[in-house]
């Protein structure tokens, strides 16, 4: 994935490790962003959204949306 999508290997590794470590919790791009920022890794939220999309494309991460009833 790193070579195909040409991503920053360190940043992508930390992104995936965070998602795996918190697989049973609610995760948002903002939470991942703050975590990476605390590690002094620079990135944008749009980069993290791209990483999420890349991970979904190869079926590594399968996010579940929160369901809200309108009734």
C-alpha cells in the first residue's frame, strides 16, 4: 500500500496502529489527528481521510457508520 499510494510510511504506520489499537471504540479523524500531533507528526486531516479511503479500498479497515433513527 505504501508504494502503490505513495504515502509517508511512518505516518501511515502510526495511523493504522491507532485504528487497530482502538478498533472497538469510536474513532474520528480528529482523534487520530490529535494523537499524531501529540507524537509530533505533521499531517492534515485531509491526508488522514485519504489514508482511511486507501485502507477501505484494500479492505484493511471497514468503518461502521453510526445509525440515527429519524422517527
